[in-house]
C-alpha cells in the first residue's frame, strides 16, 4: 500500500513541476553537427557566431552558465544573448564590425546571458564573438556550446557539437579539430 501511495505522490508532484527546458540548435535529441565558418580578411577581424535556443517548457528558464566545449587557437571576446533580429531568421555567422541592418537592433540590445530569463516558447540566440589567434591560412575555431539553466525539473543543460570555425576561403569547416565521438 505504501508503494502505491509513494508512486501516486511522485506522479502528482511531477505534474506540478515545469516540463521541458531549453533546447539548442544541433543539440538533443538529434545530436546533429553543423558548421558556421568565417574567412577573415585581416588579422584580428572578429566574427559573431550564433547558436539558437528555444524554451520548450511551460515556465520561465534562467540561464546560469554558457561555455564553449573545445577551442583551437581562438580568442573569445564576448558571449552574449540576443533576439533573432528583424527578419526572424536568427544568427549564423556575421562580421562583428559590419552587422546586417536587420540584425542591428538585436546586436545593440544584446545582454549577458548569465541570469537572463527565457520565456516559454521564446527563441533567443547565444552569440559568441571571437577571432582567430592563428594565421589567416590556418584552420582554427570552436566546437560545441553548452547552456546550463534553472527553472526546469530535467534536464538542466543543453549542448550541441557544432563547429564555429575560421579558415581560408574554401577550406574545410572543421576548426582544425577532429570530430568528437558520442
């Protein structure tokens, strides 16, 4: 009898907790990998790489940490949170000192992601502003973004295995790193 009561209590409490959580592009459940690559035209030129996230829960989610999982000869100057821009297409890769006009308002209103709240159903973008620390003919970059958060029962993080790379025009978009095995 006690086990039936305990099971009913657990099921009842589970119904009270927010469901879902944040899901990042290229993250669970598909664990797909994609690449966004940039060919700098001069040393020190910064690019803005975007990783879209959506709140699939029925409650507010607060971001507690954002990290890049691996990097190869890059300098990250900023990690921010922004809206999708005026055209609602979101961010892929942009030149930091020449943001598209449809993205300018979103760029200028970007915020620190730590402590930011994402409303139910809202889609926002993690922006990684970086430059290669290598030569212009060297393949460098980052692989994977992890976002940790509060406000959902489970899971408490989401991550992808996407490549955000630099390299000469026409080179392979691999950030100079071997793919991670799952």
